């Protein structure tokens, strides 16, 4: 005993043990590597580091922090509460108060729904989940319901509003409890300058979220889907139009919730909300792992200042949603495996949240092995009969939530991961090859941390520094600090984060795909640097100085991860300024607005440009891997007639043409077969010339020279030399195959020699099984002179056959000399 006391006393007096020596050596090595990398950068070539790009950020950051500090002192409330007031003031000034309220409503409804579901299942008052976990569980439920509803035309603002209002109305006790908690928190004091920095940087993310969307992935799919759902009230899941149409879309469904009720701003603020929720998850992870409250704040600040995080909040990427669910699910599973007893709420929330992560992104499969190993190592926590039963039921819940998109993809394409791994699943709707992105390398090497920091462009569409500077400076010292007995919680975070990053990089070395690992590793760093066992004041001071240096570098490089995160007053303060900004920055969005006004029947629109068709009410035809059939038809076109045929057969009427798209020969053919409508240089809106539209006759014997092709009722003998005589009861019909979504022209030439009456153009639509879908009817006044009447129609969804009528509207006969149905 005396020897142990002596050793302990010696350790207190001599803190420079082997571990601390290793920590300081690694910290010094990280400083050397960072300084070396910074010296080798071509600073003048990194546009994100220029003062004109950073000045708006400096203004917002400084102004926000000043407002928060003054408001906190004046009102005597928490700085975060003043930050919420500042965000509300910004929303009022920018005309987005409604969108902000909608997002707050979504958060509240999700919290009430999640709390209700978890507490009803657990039936124990001490099993209440944390507010953040409950909110994310509710978000998973909402996202799953929208994903199911997307298959039917039931997606309307009123339906979504009712779904959000119902939990609040029925769970008013949860609402009251939440409001009381927020009131208590707001009245608490905030003395840490870390709170001030966190709120200031969070306001940066909020302001960027209010800017118009200009991101490629968002406009191609993640905003395209919510806008399509709002305009068409259903998502087609049509892989012949969009190869990615059946991929996991949990993030897009939640963006749709914001878009349906508050438009683009609502969707973008939902995304920012998930980024901020992830920062709160870092706090919970740090505290769970034994870190201090100050360390938890450092962790949140590190994540908020990481340029990759700004990339996620500046545009509608789905990693914000995916990471929130994956990290929250991991934390819930960690809590469920604690020695101090399992909580049913943790087990079930882990199942729902990890299922939500899987429904958001298939690469969640790279996170699950690490969690499975942790689960197996903690076998004593679940080997009892009761515990095994709870975890088995949770596994079923995980599969039910997570497998919804994969089951739908299998039903539609026979490949649950369509279009990926088609060599294995062999769907006939895609070539028998494994679809993959060849832009990025594979594998995790000894210098990957350095390369990802200073050569980030090989891991992401970015400038150097986008991954953040904490990995070179802080990660390895943090690993050394937690690599000892008694730090199982921190080691679990380390293992799951590192394993998921390494496994992902074996498939594709792309930084966005390891965003959950970023979150876990930031939590590990903060937990390691704020352990209560760090009794050496000098060592603790050195660690926090290094952390402050990392935050400074991250802020300096904050815009290096994104080309989209501008902060400009013009598009924020007026709708006119917003439209002018988009015309200048991204004219295709202005072209989309024009097409929506002209294309009244929502016929398909060919987009000969980057696939940035978000907001388009109609389906888009992209000559790319999105639509290989259309791409092949356009590529093979070598004349005006063949190009026109490719457009018409695909159902295109209006088109958008970028002056830099394709080859000059292809652009010349497209211009030859279309007429200009308007232009937003370099983007032009055009329309296929009338001479090429509806050129192919689908009916046999349209002029009634014989009865061939037409069905005449038994006993009908009204054929004449100049056509066929019909009325409302005696009609002639003909069936022809059609393609859903394609436009057709039904015309007829008729005469009424005896007395004027009414005739009828009619097309009935049938599905592949011969079931009636709908009809198009146009009644016309038939006169003594032969006259041609016509109507343009579009085959509805799932239409396979059209029934064309030659019919009168009354008992008085009408003579048809010709009935035509052209595509």
C-alpha cells in the first residue's frame, strides 16, 4: 500500500510520463507537418482564402458575436438564447421568418413524436430519451412516412401540415415540457467565451443557409426531388429517366418536408438544422465518454469550424441527415451497452436511428461492422434471455426502417442497390456492370491524414484544407491519451469512427462519405483533451493552445470546402435581388422558371446542360448516365431528322441548351430542329419546331379506306365511301401502344351534312394489364363543311395502351373522313 501511495505521489509530482512524452512528441510532429504543408501551398491560387471571399464571413461573425454578447449582458440570458434571437432577426430582415418557423415546427413535432413513440414503448418514467435523440427518432419516422407516401399522388402541403400538427396537438404535455426546458436554459448564465464563438459560427451557417441554392448535387437531385414532389405530388421512381431514382432518399424526404411548407428556404434550413443537431451530438458524445462540459464545447466548435461542415450546410447534401442519424444511433447503442443497465429507449432508438441512416445512404454498411464488433465485445450486456430478446426485436425494427428503399428498388428493378453492383443482381434495366465513380482513389495509407489536409482536391471537389487541420495536430495525441485502461467509452468512439473511415476508403476515398467518422473523431479529440485525469496544468494548457490554433486555421480556410457558400446582401434582402443573383450566377435556374410558365401540360424537357433542373415541374431528359437511352439517341443523331426524332420519341417539347454543351455539331443540330424562345446567356430556352412534332402516325388505316385496324360494334354498317358515320352509341375504336409521359396529337376531319351536331375526340388510357387509367375528351361543333379538329395529349403514368375513338356526342350522325393519332 505504501508503495502504491509513493508511486501515485511520484506521478503527481512528475507528470512527464511516457504517455505525456508521446503526446508532446506527436503534437510537435503534427505542428511540423502542418507548417511544412502550409509553406508548400500556393496561397494566391486558393480563391477561398482571399479577403474579398472572407470579408462577409468576418462581418457576420464579428457582428453576430457582438450582438450576442451585448444581448446576453443586457437581457441576462444565455448566449445561445440570444443567438436564437439574432437568427430570428436575420430571418425577419431577409423575409424568411416563415421558413424558420416551419423548421422550428418540424423540430418540435419530431421531438414530440419521437418522445411519444419511445416512452409508449418503454412504459418506464426513468427511460426518457434525451430531447435530441427523441427529435431525431421522430425525424426518421417522418422521413419513412414521406418515403412511402411518395409512391402515390398524396403529397400536398395540407397533408404535411396535418402530419406535423397531430403530434403537437396530442402530445401537448411534451410540448409544455420542452418549452419549460428552453425557458430554464435561456435563464441560465453563460460565462464561457466558447459559447460566444459557437453561436457566432452557427450564425454563419444559418446565413449561408438562407442564400439561394447553387450546388450541383442539390440542383441535380436533392432539391430536384422535393420540388418534383411538391409540383407532381408523387415521385415517379422511374429509373429510365433518372438512374438514381430508387436510391435511398431519407435525406431528400426530410428536405421535402421543409420544401412542401416553406419552399427552397425551408429545405435548406432543414439541412442547416441537421448540421447544428450533429454539433449537439458531439456534446453528448463527449460527456458520455467522460469529457468535461468545456471539452464538449470545444468539440462542437471544432466541428462547426471544419470547412467540410460548411460544405454540408451550404448546399443540400444528404450527409448532414445521414451523419446525424448514424452518430445518434451509435451513441444510443453505446448507452444501451453500458454496465449500469440497459434502457429500452436506448435500444429502440439505436435501432430506429441506424435504420434511418441506412435508409439515407447505403454506405452506412461501412459503419455497421465497427458497431457490431463493439456489440460483440460487450456480450455480457445482452447475453441474458431478456436482453437478447430486446436486442433481437430491435434488430427487426432496424431492418424494417432501413430496408424500405432497398425493398422498393428490388421490386422496381430487381436490384436493391440499383444501379450499383449490377454484375451481382443483374437487373435488365442497367448494363451488367458495376456502376462506380472513377474520379477518386481507394485505400487508406500512412500519409492519408497529410494528403487529405493539404491535397484535399484528390479526396473532394475543393481547395486544400477542406478536411480541417485537427487531424494532423490533434488526432494522434488524442488517441494516445485514451489508449489506456478505463477509457472504454472513448475507445469505442475511436474504434467505430476509424473502422468506418478505413472501410469506406477501401471502396472510395471521398471525404463526404466519411462525415459521420469526422463527427465521431471530433468527439474523441474533445473527450481526450478534457479528461478529468489530466492533472498536469502545463499539458492541459498546451493541448488547448493547439486546439485554439486549429480553430484559427479552420476559420481561415472555412470556405475551402465549397464553391457555393457565398454571403451577399443582394439575394438575401429582396426577391428581385435573388432573381438577379441567379440570372448572373446560375442562369439555368431562370430558364427553368420560364419553361414552367410555358410548358403548361408539363411535357418532358430536354436539358442539354449540366443536370441542374431543380424546380422543373416536368420530368427532365438528361443526355448523360442519368438517362442512358436518351444519351445514346442524342449521341447517335447525325442529322436534323434523327435529332428531332430523338427529342420527339423521348417526349421532349421544350428544351434548355447551354452554348458550351456537347460538340459544335450537336449544338448545331439541336438549334436546327428547334426555335428560340428566350435566352439567359449562355443558357437558351428553345422549342421543337412544329414540322418535327407529331410526325409519326400510329393508327392503321386512319382514312377508313377499309375496316383494317378499327373495331366496329356488331351490326354497325355505317361505312361510306368518304369515311365512316358514327354517333354517341355507334362508335369506332382502335388500340395502339403508347409510352407513359410521351405527348401525342389526336386529330379528326369530320362533316355533318344533314344538320349541325357535336362530335367527340376521345382517347382512353389503359395500363399494361388492360385496366382503365383515365381519358382525354374534347367535344367539337360539327358543321356542313369538312373541318379538322385536334387536341394534344400526354400519356399518363403507367399508361401502356391508348384507345382512340371516332365518335359522335349525340344521336345525330357525324361522318369522319380521317382520324389520326401521331407521336
